[in-house]
């Protein structure tokens, strides 16, 4: 499954030569006194699979609706394909949306749903028929053209919504939690399919989701949002390996967090003292230099912690809980001062038999232990 | 299975019984009676002998009465169109833009129901009459020199009808539009449809159930209306309702009155079936 995350483009290749499909600069949106989106700055590149990720209510849909033209930002400017779109109504923007509720026209059959946008654009006759048929085929709906939406399953309706948007060849496709209503298995299938489809058509996708796993598997880049504020914009690997702050570290995957006081800083290396007096070796974020004496948080991923004493940070702990996960086993251990530390061990052969209550030595390397900002 | 089915159907009978009885006694029976009368023969001084006398129906096709029938249908049709044209925007506004005022606005629509139709029709007489408010205002503003005939015209009848039947159009329209999923409108805009197209291709077709229900609720009673034409219409605007009323109350020709009533019922049934077939299945299919 992990193979799916194979990068189509090298993640750290600077996207200097790529054109910006959607530029959001200084976007703020208020509903009354409530700030739904706060000073948002994003450049989304052509052909990119870009995700907006964050918990429910963090302003993802609002951001998408501003790009589509259903909401006007209070402050800031949005450009699509280099053109400012302020005041341009939704029906004149070169974007299409796959709505969270699908919003399929219930009185039209699949063909007429998919043909809706083309007809508005003046496409007629044979070309119309061909393009609609091709779009239906692309989402595996051939043969369903005469069906009414109510005779389709959730997954099929989802495909209609997708075909109806893609058939117009928009510059940018906006997708608002399009897989949210599907069951897990279908969702996994559709994730793959969507990703392939995006690759095929080469259209910029802006994908909204609250599911971090979904965002990680599908996206070229992800903007993690919380309470209307972008926390970090990065490719999936960077987000996972180098979360900028506690929110991102917690939201993406599982993590062990410690807080402590910075004792010394030596270039990238940071030594801090945790409340029980033990020392933890960690590394600072790129470019960040923690002040000695300041309070900071550090994070280490459970799979970067191992049994044994071979590491920069070594401590003893007591095994409290063992969860068998198939490919790996999760151990929840308690450090002497009562803090929890989770670690994963790969289930290679039948290694590592620890039991609840065992005293164990655990260790991790400084380079896997990141000082978090904010 | 048999036992269970029996119990269930007994329960069903108990539930449906009262309503079925009510309809049977107070609706079906009078209707059958009217049907029987329509083939009877009226005596010269009233009274009626049952039998099979088709002459009542032949009389219905007398040009004089035919003209009244056509006029009735035309006025009912125009009334329905006017109610739709006036009621749709209002229902749309209340349902989709009403916000927290929805209920209040809806109650305002129903305010006319709080007084009887007769009183409301008389109010129009007061307003439109020769010495009424409307005429006096026109003279005061110098638009007219003397009283003009506002009342006792087909226009006055229509005005009264639209006023009386507008709520019957608004309420079903509101009920459908209230359930309208506005994200469908947004989807239409998203796919390049401006306001006009979004309305005619998405909003309006999806509100067809309300349009049909409202049109039927307005058309049927306005085709049988007799109070409003009685008070606001002159001799030029006698409608079928008035004619039937006259046959029963003044002319005492119950047989002919019944024939007229049966014909009106058949006409209305035919019109509704035609309407629902044409517009209904075309636009409603699949909703
Ligand atoms: N039209 C609106 N009026 C008032 N508040 C709104 C409106 N739309 C969204 N909000 C609020 O803005 C916040 C962000 O909403 P949304 O963008 O839908 O979040 P998300 O899609 O990330 O779950 C929520 O707290 C929501 O209640
Ligand atoms: Mg949302």
C-alpha cells in the first residue's frame, strides 16, 4: 500500500518553472465577527494535485467556495490562470466543482447531467455526444447514460459528479470531500482512480479533505489548515517527517510529544531537559534557532523509536499495552515520569516478544526527534 | 401468514373506514344524485321526474350556454396564469430568501383566510364601486373626471379571483421550493449557467410538483366560482358557477343545473388529466 505514495515528481524539485494555476493572496473571509479564513496565502501550480487538509470547520469549504466564486473574500485577491477573479460570477470562472453532496440534477439523466456544462458552452450535436460518452467512459459509467440519478449507487453518483465537472476541461477542478459519503473500500478504490484520472487529464485538482491518510496518499502538496489559518504547506513526506508545529505533528499520523527547556544549541543539534531531569537530544527545524532556556516541544514518530540502547536518546520504560496491527505491533510504554511513549515494531518473522509489564530499554536518534515551532 | 394478513387488513379497514364512509355519504352519494338528476325532467313549476332524458345535455351545447362555458374556462385559465406569475416570485422569495422571517411572511400570505370570502368580495365592491375608494382617488389625482366603471367588468372579476386564489398557489409552491436543494442552483452556475438558465433548467423544473399542485388548486375552484362574479361581475361576466346557481335557485330547473354541473366536472377532470400528462410526465419524470 505504501507504494502508492510514489512521487510522480521529485518532492523537493523547486517548482520555479511551473505556472501558477490558482493564487490566493492575503485572503480573509469573515461571517459576521467569525473569521472563517484568516490571511490565506497559497500558490497552486498547474497540473498539481493540491489538498486542503484540516479538521471539520477549519475553513476548507469556504476557501473552495471563494475560488469557485460562491463567496467573495472580504480581503485579499484570488487569481485563476493569472487572471484576477474578483467580481467574476461562478459561471464565468474557468473552474468546476465536485460538490460534497454531489448536487446531481435529479430531473436529468446521466447524459444530460454530464452534458449540462457543454451545452451552456454551446457544444452541440456529434461533438457533444462524443465528449459526453468519453467522459462517461473515463469514470466507468458507459451504458448508464440513460439512467436517472436516483437509480445510481452513491459511488456511481460520485462518478457522475466527476464526469460532469471534468467534461468541461476546466483549468482547475475543485473537489469538496468527494469521497466522504462512500464506504471505506470504495473510498480506497476511488482514491486511486481519482489520482490516476488527474494524472491522465493533467488538470489542477484542489482537493478538500479532513482525512489525513487520504491527503497523504493522493496529493503532490498539502496545505494543513486549522481554525482558518494555514499551518504548513508541503509535500506529504515533508509534512510527515518535518511537521512545523504541534498541530501538524498531531494531525498527520501519530506522534510522541515531549516538552522541555532548551539547554544548549549546537548548530542544528538541540539538547533539552525534560521535567524529570533527563536530557533529550533533538534537531531544530530548518533555519530555526531555539533560544537556550526557552520552552519547546519535540516530537518523535512511534516507528522511529526502537527497543534496545542503540540511539542518541535512551531510556527505560514499562510496557503497558500491546496492539497487534498485522504488519506491525504497537507498544504503549510508560516512561518513569509517567509520560506515554508509543513505538511500532515491524512484525518480521516472530521477533520481539514483549509482554505487558516488562521493563524495556527504548531509544531513538536525535535526527528523528524534531523541535516544533508554535 | 393468513392470520396475520387478516388482522392487518382489519386494522387497515378500521383506519380507512371513517374517511371512506364520510367520502361515500357526503361526496359520492350527492355526486351520483346529481348524475341521476341530470337525466331527469324538470317540471314547469319545479319538481323533477327521474328517467333518461338526454335533452338537458343537448341544451348545454346551446351557443348561449357554450359561450358561458368558454368564458368560464378562459377566466379560470387566466386566473391560474396570473396566480402563478405573481405567486412564484413571492413563494421563491419566502422559501429561499425569507431567512428567519419565513414563518411570519407565510402567515401574512394566509391572512385573507381569516375572513370569509363573502366579506372580502364585498370589500372589493367598496373599493371598486362607482363611488368607491379607487374612483375617488383617480378623480382626486385628476386622472379621471368622473366615476369610471371599474366594477362589473371581467377585469374586476379577475382581480377578485387572483386576490382570492393567490394563497392556494403560493402555499404548494412554497412547500416545494422550501425543500429545494440550493446546491443544485450552485452546481448549475458552476457549470456555466447564468441566472436565467439556472432558473429555467434547474430550479423551475424541480419545482414542477408545486406548480402543478398550485395550478390545480387554483383552476378547479375558480372554474366553479360564483360568489366573486356575482358581486364584482356584471351581466357580461356570468360564469358557469352563476349559471348553475341560477338553475338550482332561481329557474328551479334542477335537471339542467345538474347537467351543467356534470359537464363542468367532466371538463375539469379532462383538463387536469391533460395538464398532468403533458407537463407532469414530461418534466416530473424521475423527480
Ligand atoms: N454562510 C456561513 N455563515 C456563517 N458561518 C459560516 C458560513 N459558512 C461557513 N461558516 C462557518 O465557517 C467555518 C468554516 O466552515 P467551512 O469552510 O465549511 O469548514 P470545513 O469545510 O473546513 O469543514 C465554520 O465554523 C462554519 O460554521
Ligand atoms: Mg466542508
